[in-house]
C-alpha cells in the first residue's frame, strides 16, 4: 500500500489562510491604488506603517465580528458578500474616526470611495477563489470511520454539520458481524478484510476510531490499525476530533474514564487570570449599568406600552458550587407567566410580550444582571445560570450536568454564542457540552472570542 493521501486543509489552516489572504489582498489593492498619482489618501510605504497596521487590525477585528472567518458562512458567496460589505463599511467608518493614527482626509473625498471599494473588491475576489478552489471536493479531508455499527449514526450526524470539508466516505464495523447485527444504511460500509485497500482506493487521509469497547475490536481490524500507525498514517480517536471540530465535550460518549476528558483548564486556578477576569467583570458591570441608566427612559416607555407591568423581576438561579442567588432581569413575559408551575421556554412562546421579544433578541433584558456581576454572584463570561427546578431535573437525566457549577455563571458564554435557546433535554445536553468545553479550555483568548461572538449575536439580532 502506498501512503498517498489527498491534499486538504485543516480547520485552523483555513481560518489562518482566510485572515492572511484578506489582509494581503487589501494591502495589494492599496499598493495598486498608489500606482495612480491622483490617489494620495493612504500611501503604501514604511512612513505610513502605523496607518497600515491599524487598517489590518480593524479588518481582523471587524472581520471576526461580522463572521468572515466562520467556515460555514465563508463557503457561501451570498453570505460572504453581505458580511464583507458590512465589515468594509464599519472599517472605513472607524478608520475615518481615528485621525491621529489614520491618514488625514484627502481634498478629493471621492478617494475615500475608491479606498472603500478597493477593500470590498479585493476581499471578494480572493473569496471567490477560496470558494471555488479551496472549498472544492478536491481539498476535502476524506475520512474512514472505524467503530460499532450501533453508534455510527450518532457519530456521523454530529460531525456531518461541523465542517463542510470533513467528508466521511464510509465506515468499517470494528465488531464481529452476526446474522442479527444491526445494519446502517446511511453510510457506505466496507469489508474489514479490505481495510488497507480501501485506504488507497478511496484516497483516505485520516482514520477515525470510534470504538467505545476497544476489547471488542476484531483482530484483523486491530492488526491493520497497528500497521497503519507504524507507517505514520493519521489515526485519531473520535472524542478528540469531536472537540476539535464542534468545540464541545462529547459527554454522551464518556464513560467510567470521565477523569481523562476533564483536565480542566489551569486558568480555573490561575490567580493572575482570575484577577484580570474580575477586573474585567467590574469594568464591564459599571459600563453596562451606566448604559442601562442612559436608556432607562426608553425602556420605561417600551415597558409601559408593550409589557404593562413591572419593569424588573428577580428569580432564583443556581450559582457557583450550587449556591443559589437572586438574578435581576428586565421582564419579558406577561405577569404571572408561571402561575401553573415552571415551564421550558418555547420558540414563539405566547407568554413573551411584544416588547419582551425585542428585549430578548437585542439582549437588552440582560442589562440589570450587571448588578449581579458587580456583586460577584456572576461573571460576564460563563455558563448560563439555570433555575433550581430545571437543574434538579436535568442533573437526574444528563451525566456531569452539575459540573458546570464549578465556576461562576455568566451573562454570556460559549454555549450562548454557539447555539440558540434550548427548550428540551437534548438542547440542554448540547449546551452542557459547550459549557464544559469552556471550563476545560478557559483562557483569555477564548474569553475574547466569546466577547467578539456576543457582539455578532447582538448586531445580527440573534438573541434568545
């Protein structure tokens, strides 16, 4: 067997490629504009390095906020076109509002339009190349799944929506087949005896092992896996890939070896990280409460017209280490919405008022919680605090559910920016996977990522 694999780009490689090429194309367009003597707004030279670096910083930050580096959205030109135009508009606006660092305004204002169009056209040209070349099937990562047939469907379904370039071409049953064995028709099954031939014939670049009982792997499959490993072929374990592609901890596949999957981030015990996080919380809380006071008249009028009842309400939630506290929110439901008992919030919930729907979608209903952040009951970033009734219910059904309480709950978090509002046990399981991923990989970089994605959620009006 020859070790000949197709060319492909990893998720991280594609994200880096998108960022670098966006910047390269913008700088190239500015260089080309400078070939015309009439264009003098921004010169491409070392003396202008601060202005050029500032432009790159703005493109990187606002490109992230407006989801230019979301691989799912980057693979669609219509979505990319919209996001590029919005991003370029905000970048140019901010660039004009920082005159100390950016160039002076030119006498001919039309040059700003040329600058604006150059950013849009240059990035869109590169994105057309990306979509038609890098996103084409020739660069797909072709994966062969090895595991028990009974688990194949759940594995394929989870990974199928994570990365458009991650192509599972088929699977090999790692268990001994019997006449009564379950068959899975959603994916092509290859014969275990043809394992090595399949690798070469299908141009497989990675083998994904998803066996939850390694003792049950039949001898011939195990032998071929060892042979591939000795030849340097890429073999990975399912939970590792699951975390890498979905940014979630696959707790439904974690058994008695749970302690191997939760080597929680050192940031949870890092006193310097905790200090800076608390400082960030206090600054954000003060700023948030000031903004709340500024827009209070608008909220009072909206509440009077669309809510007809008290503006605020408090509710008991579960905090760090399971300690309960009272959360403060803007009321978004009708008065006595739970007179018949606690209920899951549903999509298009009739209990939500007209003004309440706006408050939820814009995330303005969260503003009073900055008071809880200032008190120390909550953090700006962390798992969403749940009510004791639902915590008790979910803890009985979902393993490791109460593990999310080892850190302070947050106003926003990894689960909130990665998924919509949950109204079922299955939704709560997904949110828990995200929460545990955050606790496991907690860092300043991940916190910054969440903050940026929260801005995207607000700007695109995707609040819960």
